[in-house]
């Protein structure tokens, strides 16, 4: 097992353990985030097992990408009320439907689900931007760097944007037969920074400062 993967997995494990130890003090969306971290770790380890057994880890990505989308949607729907909340929840039907169609007919279980992952990242980008908008409309009396929702939005905005950049560069590099090694190092750094931002979001979250749901402007 590559040393780089071990470091990456241990980093996620540390964040998950921090969340698990302090689980009771977190508000509901952050409890779901901790659950997502645990499932992500299991998925990454399962992928390594599948590489050994089947020489293909793609089935793990088909499963975890749908689980990730579902949990992130529930996380963000916890912050909103009214039409925004309904849109987030109703949108799950066509998005998950596309994931199933993609796995069955387009990018099979043994292929990387690029189409669905890019769709999901586009949705996450909208979640983050909507979250920032709500923060501007309904500010709370707390320094920005201590607001967990700010760090959660930042993490999602950063990761989604960088992932689009990654796939764009990957297509360019493959079309010109360049070395993809540096690009995968870039991806490794992106993932580390993403989970570091999620860790900051968790450490900033306290029940006494949790502002409940962000209400729509009347």
C-alpha cells in the first residue's frame, strides 16, 4: 500500500476520531459530516481491497459518490427552510436517478463515474454559493473565522472548483500524452486541504453558537 495513501487515510481517520469523540456536542449537520468522514474512510480502504482482489477499485467510487451526495444534501438542507430546502431535497430524485442510469448504461461499475461526480460537484458548488449568500443575508454576531458554516462552505467551494480544474487538466494532459504524475500530486494536495478545511469546520462548531436554520429572506 503506497505510503502517500496511508498518510491520507490516517489524516481522515484522525479527523473522524476527533468528531466521534466529541460527537454529542455537534449539531445535526455536523454529525452527518462526521458520518460522511467515516464512510469515506471505509470506501477508500475498500477501494484498496478491491484493487487487490479485482484489480479495479471503481465499484467503491460508484457507491461512495452517491452516499456523499445524499449526506451533503441532507447536511445543507438542515441549514435552510422554505423553498430552498424543498429544492435541495427534490433535486435528489433526478440526481440520484442519473447516478443509477450512469452506472447501469454509461459508465459501468468497473469504470470511474466521472459524469456523476462532475454533476455532483456542480451541485455542491451551488450549495456553497447559496450558503455564502444566506450568511450575507442573515449575519450572526460571531467572528467569521469562528463560524463553522463559513468553513464548510469554503471547503465545498474549494474542492468543487479544484476538481473541475483537475478533470480539465487531466483531459488536456491525456490528449497530449504528458506525464500525469504531477497532476495526481496536485489532486493529493487538494484532498488534504479539503479535509483540513472540514476539520476547521468541526473544531469551530459548538452547540451554543449553532444558529439553527438559515431562514430565507421574506
